[in-house]
C-alpha cells in the first residue's frame, strides 16, 4: 500500500528569496534594475515600487507561496527581508 505525505515542503530562506526576487523584478520601474534587489531594500523607497504594483506583488506572493497575507502582515512589509520573514512564518 502506498502512503501519500500531506506535509508541505518547508522552503529554505534562499528558495523563498529566489522566488520573491523573481516576482519583484517584474514590477520594478524602468529606472531600477534587478541588481538593486537586496534583502535590506525597501520596496517603495529604494526600489520605487508604486502602491498598485505593491498590491500586485502581494497577490503574486499569495499565489506563489499559497498563503494569505493579513493586514498586519502588510503593515510589517517594508523590505525584501520583511517579506521573506512573513512568508517563512506562513509556511
């Protein structure tokens, strides 16, 4: 008999960061290139991501990582590192 594991695979911080970086780079304005994405980068101040694109990033994060972000999560979301920490807490 075959037993299926229903456990979710826990992603490493690096795996989360790599997927998150791919999402963020799609929403960078033309004057910011992907090399500017660092863990400490502020999404709106340093990466110049506008509020409508920030909403798109949040939706993509929820879809990609199969999580739901709360208003509290979004209030704590300032840097790329914040996003990684929030996603890790949901996995």
